[in-house]
C-alpha cells in the first residue's frame, strides 16, 4: 500500500514504486546498511552488490535485491533490506523528499548450489563443506602459514578467486576482485560470488544453439587452519529468444554443461515460471495463453505478443515512432545430479520484441463558429510526453505555448493511453491565411511537436500541417474616376490581400517606381490609391475619335509568393483630343501622337511629320511627342478674315515603303485680331511694365514630402509634424485661367502662430517676391521645368522653407 509495496520470491525481494505517486519526478536510490549509513546506488554498485532497478510497466519502477546483497541483514532464515528514495521535481534534486522502505523475507533452507541470472549480474552461492574438527585440539602457537599468506586471516574469510580461462588461469585476491567490480560474501553455510554482466572474465559459450555467458572460477576460503576450495562457476543464457507468428518463444537448455561438469545422472525436481517475480499456476498461464514446455533437453516458454503480464512501450528508430512489447519473465529450474546434489537455477529475463512502426492519427476537428483550430494528436502510450513546440522556427516549451496563442490539453483514456489536443485561434499570428476562391479563405496550422519517451529519453517529432476552409473572405474592391488630366484608382483592402502586390502591365508598382514616373501612390493600411497622368507609359489608349480618346489604366493584384493573378481592376475615361496638342502664342506647337492598343507593329520612334526630317523629341513605347515651329516641318497655313490655320500630319512609314500606313492630322487656329506684327526700331529699350487689372484666378498651394516634388501630403496626413530646421517644400500653382501669356509671381508670403492669416505675431518668408534677408535660413527657390505634369512652368512657383518657432525672449510661443 502507499507509494511502495514489497513482495518476496525465494531469495529475491521486489519493491514496486507507484507510477501515480512518482510520475514526472526525479529519483535517487540508496541502500541503508546495518549502521544506518545510506549508500547511493549507481550502475556499477548495483551489479556488484546484487541490486536491480527496472521499469516494469510504463512508469512503474521495480527495485530487486538479492538475499545476500551487500547491505542486507541476514539472521537465520530471514533477510532484511532497507532502501532510501529521494524524490524531487528538478534534476538537481533540490528540495527533495525522502522515503524509507524496509522489507524482510523468509528464505531457507539454501540449496547446495543456487544460481541467479539477473539483467545486470550473475550470482552463484555454493554450500561450503566444513571438515570434521579434531576434538579438544588446542593451538598455542601462531599458524605458520598465516605468516606466508597474511590475506587469509580471521575466523572465516575468502582468500582468493581463480578464474579459469582457455589461455590461462588468473588469480585475484579478495581486495583486487572487489576493486574489479566482483561481489563476494560468506554466510554460515555458503560462499557467494557475484559477477557483473559486463565483466571482462565472461566467456560466450554455445549449447544447443543458445549462447551462454560463462565464468569458470574457483574460490578459496579459510576455515580455522584449513584453506578450502569451492567451484563457483556460473552460466546464464544470453539469447534463446525468437519471434514468430506474433509469439515470443524463449528456450533454455537443461543441464548446462558448464554447470554439470563431472555429473552423469540428472533428475528434474521443479520447473516453475512467472512474470515480474510472481509465480504463475497452470490455470493462470492457461488464462493468459502462456505455454510452458518441459522437454528432455530444454525448457520452452511461449508468450503471445501483447498478452497480459507484459506491456507495450514507445520506441524511436531513425526518427520514426514505433513500439515494442516488453515482458519480465522468470524461470526457476531445480534439478539433482550425482555431483552437486540439488541445484536451484533462477533466470530473470526481460524480453523485448523488435521495433514495429506505428501510424499516428492526427484529427482536425476545427470549429468554424468559434474560429478555432482544434487538432487531436494520438493516441500515445503513457511513456510519452509532449515537451516542446516549434512555431515558425522558434522552439517553445509547452508551459509557454499559451503566450503564442496555443492551448495544449492532455486527454487520458481508461487503458492508460493518452492524446494531446492543440487549440489555436484562426486569427493567431502563426496561422497562415490564404485566399482560395470566391469567398473562401484557407487557415493553415503548421507546427512541429517534440515528444520525449520515459525512461529512455528518446525524442521524436510530429509535424502537423492541417487546413480549414472558411467562408469569410473579403476581397479588395475599387472605384475610379478621372479629372480631365489624370486617371485615379482607389482600392479598398479586404482581409485576403495582405501579401498581394500591385502590378501595372507586369510592372511591380512600388513607391520608388511610382516616383520615377511621377505617379502618385499611397497606402494608409485600409486603402491603396494611385493617380496616373493621361499621357503616361502605363496608360492604354483604346480608341481615338473626334469626340474623345478612350484611355484605360489596368491594375492587377498578384500573390506575393507565386505571383499568380488574384484580382484585376481598371478605370477607363474619355479625354479631349485637345490634350494631345498645344498651340503656343509664340508659334510653337507641341503634339503628342499615341499608339492604340492592338496596333502591335507600330514603332513610335519611326513617327515623323510631313517633313520626314522632323522626328519626335520624346519617345515612349506608346507615345511620340513633337515640338516644332509652325513655319517648319512642312506645316501648311491658311488665312481668312478672322483666323490663321496651321496644319501638319504625324505619319508612319514602314521601313522601305514611301507610302504612309498611318496619318494623324492636327490643326492650330490663331485669331487674326490677336496677332499683331510690329516693325520698330528703338535706341532705348523701355522698361517692362505690367498693366494692373482685375479678374478671377484659381490658385492652389501644396506641401510636398521631398525636393523632387513628386508626392504631396494628402488631406488625411495633416497636420504635418516636423522638427526645427527640417525642410518644407511648397508649391503654388495657377490653375485657372490656362493662358500661356500669364506668369505667376509671388509677392509677400508670411507665417503666423495660428491658423488665422491676420493673427500676430507674423514672420515674413517672402518680401516683394524675394527672400527675407533677416532669416538665419533663407528661403530657397526651386526651378520649375516642363514635364508631363507641368504644362505651363510659368504658372508655378516652388520654394523651400526651414522649420522655425516663434519665441518671446527665451520663451516659446504656442497657440
């Protein structure tokens, strides 16, 4: 009862530790001698002193002790063993609790020879024959031979052991034998020799096809003035186990030659067998379907694999999960022969079947309503424990899994087996979300579980990749519009496009790429917006009529990994043909010819005017821009009473052909009354002057993020946060009227401490169109050049101002 229970079987004691009490604990075994001193056990000491620690079933631990172990107390026919077990929750054994267990067993009488074969040692005890003493013998002088052999002293003592090997005999004194790991002991009636299964003196000998571990030895001991010798040869089977048709067959030859030297007649006295040092009756064996055969030359046991009495344990081979069936059998054979008399031969044999791989069940029971991944892994045998998870390459111990959104539950079943349940919310960062089709999203759990087996400490991994499809996909949507000069596309993000990339005509649209072409691109997390001028390399021109030019912008969202097309958007608008031509008052004409979609063989660089020497000054894949004077390039003109008309054509000739295959006629009209030719000659050039007047002007002022003036601050980005001496880039533009004869000039520009332009204090930035000479960091003007975005450079002014603050004395002024 309690955490430990004991049981006796002949000259062996078994103490079993409860699996429930000692589970998940670290143990330390010690044996307590008659003086109360605790001797901590290790493998070498256990084999030398007659102790064995085994795991009988999963985590049940068994301690075996021989009746003549080093620290047992033998009194008449009773031997007593006391063990001390320290139990701790940590491997350093801190804060350990101590348990003492003392158990006694009755055993006797001893047979003339007893052999015990344990998993870690072999033991033989031989009755010593004491010669008849001479009555009334008195020795009054020291024994002369003790002076020669001082090792043999004391009333009764073992002197030396001689090992008989094929090539030589090797003698060891008691002290040397003990140092070499051999165990020796004497009782009132017997001499005992214990040999570890790893001893160097062991020889492997075959008998009837079975290999035996054999040590042939003679032990010399002194009794008063006589030195006696006993044969302490021992032999234990090393194999003899076969596995056929799901059955374990264990064969042990009878009357082993090494133990029967000199004997000529044999007689069986007893053959018994059992499990875990518990003898089984014929009825018990039959109920378990065990078979015990006692033939003329051998004893055979047959055990069905999986039968009661054994247990399965987890095994790992080359990283693969499997199991083995293990059973702790024992066999007791007693026989008589005409040399030794009665021999008691006991074998304790742990048999383990070969590795057999098992398939592990992984069940996905995810709850769509709770948006929870729910995966069950197992079942596992009780000797398996989940210790770690590998999440996105990071090793996470089980106690810390909840910090990553993982909940781990262990389910136990009535037969002792168990399974693990892993629960993870769909929205956990480590769950991969992927758009499938229509309104479906795939949620993928990819985690690796790391397990360990006890007590072997083997590890194995179980990768889990499981997917759940959920109808919760929100696709990105878009709206578009045009403002006469630009095409605008605004895309509202969904919940599936976090890793989708915007492309225009297989061209990845990045902020850097947009800036290169003077496109406006911004993404605030909820919306992606792009503005592209009408005359741009990535605009498709799909129709050309006098009523207008159909221009389209196509944008595709692609998968960020596979680059598969996920969503297509477009905006199409009609633009006035007048957007392609500018007739400047100074007689300069700027005409842009466009390449329509579907005209694959047209090379815009080969477009010319009537005078084929006039070639485009700016060429893209889809446009060619000409800049020339109305009096050049073959331009014709016509007059009437009110207008002058200039005509030319953009022509396309295939190489080697003088007949154009494409013509685009364009016309510039100039009002005669607005055209004045004046011939004059003056020695004095009068100063230019401006005639004052009144009218309606449309102006805009924007702040840009960089000196390139490519990306203005949007309305939602105000107020703009800057630090002292950071630069602000201003742009003032005349929007209406679009008259090339007008120039925009800035007179005064000032800053205030509030949103009111008339509030005080004020600081002038521009004075009469010039920098403020009292500024520590003067305003810097930036040149404005013609571009696709800038039609009239004279209608725009750009300048740079360094951030400052208002102060009064040494105090900052705030609104």
